C-alpha cells in the first residue's frame, strides 16, 4: 500500500512539473510571437510623410500624430494576451487614418461590428495584421479600390476583402496569419477560419467571451 501511495505521489509530482514546464514553454513561445509583430507599413508611411511635408504641413503633423499613436497602441498591448474588441477597434482608428491618407480613395474600410460584441475579447493587433495582409497582397487603385469589411457573425469577428491579387514574384510567408493562429492556439481551444473564394478573402477570428477562462471559453 505504502509503495503504491509513494508511486502515486511521485507520478502526481511529475505531472505537476510537466504542466508547469508546458505552461512556461507556451508563455515563452507567446512572447516570441508577440515580438514578431512589426507593422510592414512603417517604411511606406515615412515615404508618404516625406512627400507630404512641403505642400501639406498641417496634414503632415496630423499624420505624424496618428503614426505615433499607432505605435504607442502597439506598445501598450504588447504584454496583453487578450484585449476587448472595443480597445482593438479604438487602436485601429489611427492605423486606418494612415492607410486612407496614403492611398487617397484607393482603400475603403467598413466596420459594422455589433455594439453587443465590444466588451468581448480577441487577440491584440490581430485586426491590424489582417488589414496589413489585405493591403500587401491586393491591388489598390482608383479604378479597383480595395474594400475591407469588418463585422461580427456567429461568434466570430470577420475581416473580408475583395480579392484582386497582385502579381507578386515572391511567395508569401503568411507569417502574420500564422502569428494570429498560433496565439489563438496557445491561449484558447479555438482556431481561426480562413476562406478564399473567387471574389473574396475571408478570415474569421473567434470571439472570446470570458477573458479569465479563455482556454475553456465557448
């Protein structure tokens, strides 16, 4: 009996240590994934700013303020695992301003997320990454504007854009999408949904209702 109790306790101790190690590994991996979030638009934004300064100094000042706010938002949420949808959308406003200023009518972004979803949670900076991807891989022109829709549907936040792929000579690494998927898998029991049709590219992010119980939330 004593031998059985001894091996039971030993097995339990080993399992506890294993769980601690798995949690630590997950936390380290999550930290690594967060450090990969570097907005691709910085270089192009600075180029836009340079061309704007001589003729539109007032607009240039606003542009710098929005650029600064965008990066400040990233720094503020870098240690967060989940943030409210309201916070994510508020942070997204400055980024959208930068895009619209840069592309001048070549990008249209529509947000129709229901108010009832704003206090629920998603992965930080996920919407910005998805919009970045849409801009990076699709044609944006006056005759063929890029249209991006953000809305809630069936417990998902959906980002949908019209598909008009650029003729790119390189293969996409899809790091942004992989980053979001990995962070969801580390923090929840949910996965993102990616769908491509002839006309649209769609990504669905699971809405997390309860931040404190993300791994078991339904």
